[in-house]
C-alpha cells in the first residue's frame, strides 16, 4: 500500500502521493461507439459487428471529425503533458492518415479560437496478418500555463485520407476501424481537497 501525505494550505487539504511516486499514470477514455455522428453519408459509419466507428477510405479533413471533450481529472498532476493514442483494428499493412486537432484551456480563461493539428507519430505493433488490434500514438500535448482543476481539452479525430493537412507523406485511401481514443495522464494525488481548488 502506498503512503500518502497531507498537504495543507489556505485553500485546500489535498492528499498527495509521495514525491517519489509522481510517475503514476491512468487512462482517460473516450469509447467511440457512443458518439453521435453527423457526417456525409458513408464517410463515417458505425460498424455494429466490430463495435467500431469506421472512417472510410475517402474520409476528409476537416469535414468528417469525431469530436471529444476531456475534462481533466482532479488527480492529474498540474503542468504535466498527456499522451493521446487511438485503439483501432488494422486489417492490412496500410495505415490511415490518423490526424488529431486539439485545444486545451483553463476554466475562467478565454476559449482559444484555433486548434492545433497533430499527425499520428507511430504504431505500437508491427502488422502481421488478419485483423489486429493496433495502438497509434500521437505527440504528447502540453497543458495551458497555470493549469487549474478540471481544465478542458477539446479533441477532433480525423482520417485525413487525401492529406489535406499536408502533415503526412502522401494520401492514404485506407479504411480506419476506430475502437477507442484515450489519454494517458500523470497523477499526483487522490483528488482535490476542495471542489475547485487543489
């Protein structure tokens, strides 16, 4: 059992893990099959057999996103980056042009008017044959300065099949069967000592 210590200040009483344990990680999950999809017919569809959202080989950036909103857990270590990745079914050696757009901001701050684009950086497993569960990693995302409790990260996920973003080597007419998007994030406490302050 891990020991915890009490940190007291004028705002809150928060239970933190010992300083030597700051590299504890957890998942913040976004199952895609619960999303409501509003797109051009045939470019994003539910696959009720595999329980995926299928991005067609002609899915377009910026026209067909799957959108997610992350409210950061109170246990998240302020100032630490998150590691976004996608779980999907790979059916051939070809890989979709997985693209993410994001903006991250604090409660009480102005909502950014623009999103930052990030192309998938690599696949975790080497494809062998058949239908294989794959994980595609995106670059780490840094939080806003002076991060506060429950900061908001807006995410759009695309299959940029035509390379409209110009962030890939080429166009890739590949179907993407997406299962779940999630963020690995670092935790340093049990939560926050008060409802809005850590």
